[in-house]
C-alpha cells in the first residue's frame, strides 16, 4: 500500500477549509471585499501597523495599501492617527464598527467549521487537534528561522 503524500493531503484540506470559510461569509452581504476584510484582520491583530508595513504584509506597493485604507476610512472602518512617539508616523486603527464586523465574520466562520467537525468522529477530532497544534508549533519554528535569515 502506497503511503499518502502528507503535503498534498494538507493542501487539499486547506483548500476545503478555505471553501468552508469563504462560503460562511459569502452567504451574507458584507460591506467589504475579501481583501479589505484581510486588511481589517491584519490591523486588528497588529495595532502598530502603518501603511508601509501593511503594504509589505500584503505584498503590494504603499500607494495601493493607502488606497485600500482610504476606502476603509471612507466607510468608517479605519481611522488614521498620529503615533504618540513619532508624530510623522501614521497608525492605522480599526474602528469599533470594524471590530464588530470582524467578530461577526469570525462567528460565522466558527459555526461553519463546527458544522464540519460535527460530521467527524470524536477520535478524528482529537487527532486533528493534536496534529494542528503540532503543525502550528513547527510552523512557528520555521517562521522564526526565516525571520532570522531575512534580518541577517
């Protein structure tokens, strides 16, 4: 019996997960695009972000990131504020409305994932949890090594 390709299996599972997550959100009309939603999630997770760093994370030029933020600011989901330590730096802050939107999206996604998990046997759920924790820990080690290599 041939051993399954673990990387291919993970890739397929990731595709299935993305499909479940996208479906959970796409059934509801959101005021933002998937890219704008990603920007809001990044800003929420990293309160120190400015436009240049956001552009790096999105792998776009700063002017594109700035236009994205302009649109989010126009609909009340982002505000720009001067950094307390360096007034020349402008921080991007998600508004309370953005945090509420992110919470709603997160809740919908969690419910969609729970529906899939309920179709799995309890043992499979436990095995999946252990595997995901181990994968996350290994990914942190790889990311740390990559960050050290970039800074060298």
